[in-house]
C-alpha cells in the first residue's frame, strides 16, 4: 500500500475520529470536575480547620481522598478506552478489508498457549493473556497477529516475561520450509538439534543469532531482503527483542515491545492524531509484506 492509499482511507474515517474526540473531551471534563471537587473539599476542610496535618487520623483521611481521586481517574480512563478503542480499531480495519479484529482474555487467544510454546522462540511461561487479535489473509496467506502478555509465578509474585505481539504466517500448501530455523537477538547457545549459521550480512550477524538444522536451506530462505526487513521490523516497533522461527509451512515472529501494542485510544491524546494512526497502519502493512519476500523466494 502506498501513502496515497493511506491518505484516502484516513480522509474517509477522519470524521468519525473527530466525533470520538468530542467524547474524549467529555471524559476529560468528568476527570477534571471530579478532581476539582476532591481538591476543593480538602482545601475547604483545611480552611475550616476540620483537617490538620497534626492529626494522624486526618492524614489518613487525606490519603484516602487522594486514593479515591486516583481510582476515579483510572476508572474513567479505562471506560473511555473500552468505549472508543473498539470503534477506532473497526475504522482502522477498513484499510485491511480481509482482516477482522477480536479481543480475547486470559488463556484464550487466536494463537493458543500450546502453539506459543511450540515456536521455541518465547520464554517459558505459565500463563498468557491476550488482548487484541487480528485474523485474516494476505495474498492467500493466513495471518494472525496476537498481542500477548506471558507471565510466570503465582499471585502477587507474577512477573511478565514477554509483552508484545506474536505473528503467525500459515502458508498452508503453498510451500514448505525444509529447514527448521530459529533467529534470536539474544542467547549464546544453539538449541538442541540445531547449529549456528553465519550469514553474509555482518550487521545482521551482530544483531541476531541464527540456528538451523539445514545450513544450505537456511541461507536460501534468509535472503538479504528478508534480513533487511527483520532489522527494519525491530526499529519500526522500537522492540526490546525480536525472534522468529520457521517450521514446515509456518513462520512465527515474536516482538517483545514491553507495553500495550495497539493502545490507540488514550485519554490524554487526541483520537484524530494522524501520526498515531499512521504508525499503526505502517506497522500492520509492514507485517503483511514480510510474507511477500518468502513467497518470492519459493518461486525462484
């Protein structure tokens, strides 16, 4: 897709985005009024000597009022994001008519935990939470983009070990990958059954470790063009880490971003912010075009 195509779609949905901006301002006014009321109450009680900083109980009251103010802000912020995010994403998906957006919950996503573990590129985890999922086809290739948070531990000791997106390309019967390939930007040792592969691109070798059970096929698949795309992907998403794996007729890419990947409805940011919308568009378009390089490779 070209910039002209994006401009066309943005122009079509811009009126909707501007109407959502009015809703955002309404939510912001609710926050402002609530915080002013709480602040005014505390100031008035101090003025009337109902509260003083010399009393431990009075300090507790002030602390509770501040907590209430924080809760009100968090609640209104969440309500706004839930209310508007679905509308904005549905508008956004008009740019990609062959895709649908779905929102999932704990241990339930388009890419299940068993598949996630089978990719061999994700850290060990006990629980996975999936937020946004995009499912569709691109030039006959089935593509799933799943926002994932992976956790280990129990109760208050739960820790995030991955927070980003996992992408699955299913090429079905179009072609198979004879070699199994794992590419990571961290790790010193080859996984069991694999050996390290040194490629022509010195910069790529510095950024990534490549492992495979078939050196020749690995070099055939990881073309210069594909390596450049992978380096660009890491920069485009400002990723903490990135990894991918090829198995049979599937390609998996894991991008650890460390934050919500598709949070395009923010109470503190305009809903018609073109740059925010364009960034997500470019990321989505980039993800889809990665498969073009692989299909071209298999046809040569």
